[in-house]
């Protein structure tokens, strides 16, 4: 049997490709301009790659990686920054009389904070289905434009409704970027690239704080200062939506910055991930497999912890700092270091996670500063205001364990249906945690919010404990799998056939 025949046989027996058919290498040229299954095109690209020397492919893969890093990654970073800025506008606006102007009382603000994540919860799983069926770049471009309109055309009476629909639309971003990262970068590269696009939450925090500070100095306005913040962010988001629609690729097959040969190299690069490409066909067996996987349940439990943490920290940082006795302008300015710290530490922990077998350990280590900050808020005397603010700054590091935890399904879950199902349920649970988080903050407990701080500390402890168990089980299962492959694998399978790309 020829080398091409071996690959072709492996293709038709792949779990994500049960209904697929074989095609010759020349099929690539005939696919242009046709509506086809992405895996069919990917299979053809991989078959084409077998005609090239492996050493040549290794050399050229470095060039392809650099192109993806310098063209695609910045598009993802800017998009994620605007997404986070949209969510954070509520936090910054809260320093400028938002609650008084909208007649919020009691826990109304907590419910408005939760509204975004109620929308996210509703949209989380449907978006997973749509991401499996429709082009990622086009979908995100349209959603950017639409949610920009929601942010810009602010309605006093529909405050809760507007936040709900923002969440419903923004629910697409995180899972889309996790999937896109797994389709464009190798397993070893994914955690760092994910850290880069999530680290811009820090940039968003800086931009948002400075924007709020500038809005606080604006005079002679016909609208409230907090509404000005929403309008500026909305216009920025709408304009960026056009850029993403035009230039963000859906995968290696249509990355405009890559030549035809470089797309072949890009597919060859990710074949080593053994986690699969995007596939429109839903495989029920993979859903059952996910539901019976203990590691998947550990991921979902961690999603609750990180959701509670994010929901609390993201929406109440202004309220906590203002409660220490600072005015609105000073409160806005004092949140700027949170973004800087997040930007630096998320990238730093991303580099640390690149070391062999260090992703799990890095997640646990990156939880420690935030936990220490919460303990400081509880214990430091209220007279030491700046020390208390410093403890608040440490909460900016929360982005590090969150994004590294998000990469785990992409790193350790084979099969596109299984991965999509795991991520879909993960983000539903994560949203539920975000809804619950703000309700830990009781209005009567200003400024220390002891109930909330203890709850958040418990969430940190739970996340770290679950991560240790998850990492231990993953190491054991991968060791057993490696031994099984070494003893059972057919020699032709050691040559990294297309099957490895499809499982």
C-alpha cells in the first residue's frame, strides 16, 4: 500500500469523519468557490503536505507561526479588549452616580450586574452549535457590530434588558477564540497565545479607567457622564466589527495572510495536536463520552469557582475602593494599576505555563496572589486605605488562572463535538457562577463586604483543590495512554496520519 493510500484509509476511519469520502490531492484546487465541509478541505491540505519534505515543513512552520502571531493574534486581542471593556463599563459608570440616576435600590445593582451573565448563560450553548456550523470570523464580526449598537443606544428603562442582550451576544467570543486558537496553533503554543488575547483585559481596565477619569472631567454635557462612557465604547465596537468581518480567518484554510502553500503548512502543524479540526457533523458518541469523563466534571466544577470570582471582582471593584473613602475621580484613577498588573502577570504566567508539564501548577500558583489580596481586605485596618487598595489590585491577576483553565478543554479533549460540548456546558456553568458572584455583596456590609470576601476566598480554594485533582488524573491517564499506544500502535500510524488530526 502506498503512503497516500495509507493516509486515505486512515481518513475514512476517523471518528469525526465517519461519513466522509476520500478525495485525491488535486481536490484542493477544485474546492475553491464551493461550499464544502471544512474537514474535507483540511484532509486535502494534509494529503498535499505529504508531498513535501518533513524538514522543509518544520522550517516553514516557523514562518507560518510568526504570520499568525503578527496578523491574527492582534485581531483577537483587540476584539477581546473591546468585549471586556463593554462588560466593564458598568463598573466604571458606577462611580458617577449610575445607581442614583437610574433609581436603583437594595440589590438592584447586583441584578443588573448579573443580567449580562444571564444573557451569556442563555447564549452559551446555542453559540457552540452555531460556531460548529458557521464561519467564526464572520459570526464574530456581525456580533461585534450588533452589540456595539446595544452599548451605544443606551436605554434608561431597559437597563436590565440591555445588559441581558449584551451578554447574549458577547457569549460567542470566549468559546470562539478557544476553538480558533486550537485550530491555528499547536498544543505547546496555545496556552501562551490564549494568555496574550486574554491579557488585554488588563489593557481594557486601563483604557476604561482613563476613559472614566476623562468623562469625570467633561463639563457642559447634555447627558450624564456615565452615559458618555457607554457611547464612546459603543462607537469603537461598531467600527471594529467591520474590520473583524473582513479579516479574521475561520481557520487555516482561509487565512488571508497565508499563501496556498502556507495554508498546507498550517494544517500540517496542527495535525500534531490530535484534537481535531472544526466539523459540522455532531457525533452523539462524543457527547456521551464527555458526560462520563471525570476530568470533564472537574472542569465544570472549576467553572463554577471562576465564575463566582469573576462576577464578584469585575462588578464591585469600584464599589469596594470607593467604600474606602475615595471620590469618583480618584476611584477611577486607582483602578488603572489593576489593568497594568493583569496585563503583565497574565503574560508572565502564560510563559511559565510553557514549561514542560507546568500548566496545572501555573494555574494553582496564579490563584495565590488573589487569595492573599482577599485575606488582606479582611484583615488590614480600615485606616490603611492605600494598603487596602493594593489588596484590590491583586484581584487583577484573576485573569491568569481563568484563561489557563479555559485552555484545558482544547489541550486535553479530542474530537470537535466533544470539545464543543465540554466548552458549551463549561460556559453555561461559568455564567451561572458570574450571576451568583455579585449577590455575595450585601449593601449593608460596605466597605469590606465580609460575606462576599469569604465566599470569593472559598472559590479560590475550591478552584485550586480541583485543579490539583484534575492535573493528577490527566497525568495518570496520559501515562496509561502512552503505554497503550507504544504497545498497540501500527507502524504506519506513527507517521502522524490525517487520523490524528480528526479524532
